[in-house]
C-alpha cells in the first residue's frame, strides 16, 4: 500500500481528498491527513477504511518527521510560509513533495539537493498559480510549434460569486482568504509591459486603471494589474514579448467603489487604531474624515471623496452598513485593514446555499507568416456548495493529479519546479477536462493592447 500524507485540511482540500479516496482501492493508496484540528479532516474522510486523520503540528519536529517518514509522498496544503518545514524533512527522508504555493526563496534553495537525490518538488500546481501556468503554456507551445512568435500575453483570474448567488451591489463575495482581498495590491507599484514600454501603477491609482474583458455567456468583467506581471516572463520564454500583463478579475464597478477605501486609508495594515474594540462602524469611518461640529459623517464622506447623491457607489457603501452607530468593531488594537475586513465579512461571506465561481482568461497575440493573430482562451468553473467550491476544485484537483502522477512515475524530472513542461501540463489539463475544468479557445481579430483606461 502506498501512503500519501496531506498536511492541512482547510477549504481547498475537499476535492483533493475526494480524488485520493475515490482511487484508493484501484491505486492501492492509503491517505493520512494531518492537521492541528482534525475535525475537518475527519469530516472529509468520512470514515473511509483507507484513510486516517492525525493531529500534526508543523512546528513539532518529532510528530512531523514521524508522519513524513511513514509516507511515500507529501502534499502540503498549509499556508506558503510553512511549507519549508516539511520540505527540509522530505529532503532528509527522501520523499517527493507537492504544494500549490508560489516557490519561495527558501524552497528554491533546496533545488540542487532535491535534484541530487532524485526528488520531485512540484510547486505552483493549484489554480493561480497552477492552472494559469499550464493553460498558458499549452497555447504558447502550440503557437511556437507552428512557427509563430508571441508578441502579446495577458492573463487574468478571479475568484467570484456565481451568477445565481450574485445578490449584492458589489457583485462580490469572499470565496478565498478575505485578508488577501483587503490588502491586495499593496507593497509596491504594479509593473507590466505595454508595447515594449515598462509601465507602473502605484497603489493609490491601481483600482482606477482597469482593463475590461468579455466572457461568452458571463458578460463583462474588469481587471486590475497584479503587482509583478513580469515574474514569469523568462520562465514562459517570453523575453521578446512586447506586451505582458497579468491581472485580477472583478465585476465591472467593483474597483471604482473599492478605491474609496483606498483613498481614505481604510486598507492600511501598517498601524493600529487606538480603542478600536470600543468603536462603532460609524466611529471607524469618522476617524478618517475631517472634524466638523455640524456636518454628519455621511456628508463629510461625500464631500471628501466627491460622491454625487445619485452615484451607485454610495448605495454600495450604505449596503455595507459602514455608517452604523450600533454595529461594533470589537477588535482590540486592530489595523484599519483588519477592521475593514470584519465589516466586509458581515456582508460578503457566502451563505450556505451560495455557489462560487472561478474565472480565467488568457489573451495571446502572435505573428505568423507576416500577419498578426490573436487567440482568447477562457475557463469558468462553478462550485457545487460550500464544501465543494470552485476554488477548492481548481486548487485541489491539479495538486491531486500531479501527486498521483509523481507516485506512478509519470513525472520524474527531479528538483524544485512548476508545471510548465509539456509532459507535465498536457496530461493534467486533459484529466481536468473530465472534471469540467475546460478552456475554450477562440480565434479573434488581433486588437493589440485592448484597454482605454490603462
């Protein structure tokens, strides 16, 4: 029997665990899921005879090494900063490893030793990063195989609420880590290439310079720039590309309204608010506005941000109850970002019957035989419920497929890596299609850099 150790049983593991359990008999697998809190793991395992849940503290060396030693392969579904603890043990004990997270400097530093020991350390094999790499390289390689030269690549992804569950004015609910939404874009200017020129968007302008996208059957979206669109330029072999842009997708109108919070400073996570636990939501908003002995908080807010009375942005703000004098922050020494997150979670948490949606969109511009061409490639995945979400499906399934492929000797190239080689991405994408994670490619007239705002 071959033993798979999954460390962590959070929201992204439902499909991952289901995939292994469905194949446990046929593939002769035994699944161990380790977590500090085993209740969720036990729920997902549901008493399957080829599985067990164990208490595992990633910082407890003895229990961590014991679990890894007993496994044939390790899947870490922990937050990215914790992978390295398991990775060092995997090197020492000779175990391959899979994660969905970005390759950190600490992980990359293990590459040579992993290669010397013949170990596969597969990273960035979730959705973004993961499916974005694989689906992009599929089309890029197809274009190159027929002699084309890539001149434009744009890539967008968004975790959103499904249309049937879209019932607020923001057209948005949290489908992943709320904190990441609140602090998105901070820590430096967004950087990308436009027609051969480096472009930068500072944080205070990020949400007012958006690109518009159309997806057949799902309507119009907007996207704001990711912090570093050039991170994968050389990795994808796009050193000569003229336009390279990666962005995060939202429904049209979200970014303009979100920019109100940015301009006031409510997304700042660098300092704490005095007496925050005793503040009402109204007090919190007022803390960022000028003093006036006569004007209301609402009036000051309107004047400060120049919001007209009939502006839909105002309706969006009121929908969040941010001017409530009775709803309390209740967080001690909280940062503005933490308080804003709490306010938003009151309204943007998915209801039990809600479904989420994962949307991905790539644009490829290329030259072939003296002419310019464009391919648009899109994927939409709708979740089933609050356990089997689109986010869990698109993160967990590629991780699971890659894990079994390594275990079965189909992926053998050792070292710290991401899934950009054809022998890795081609079979994984093919199997994802059987789970209705399908990209639709469409040839369209070449439009170049398609944005009036950027």
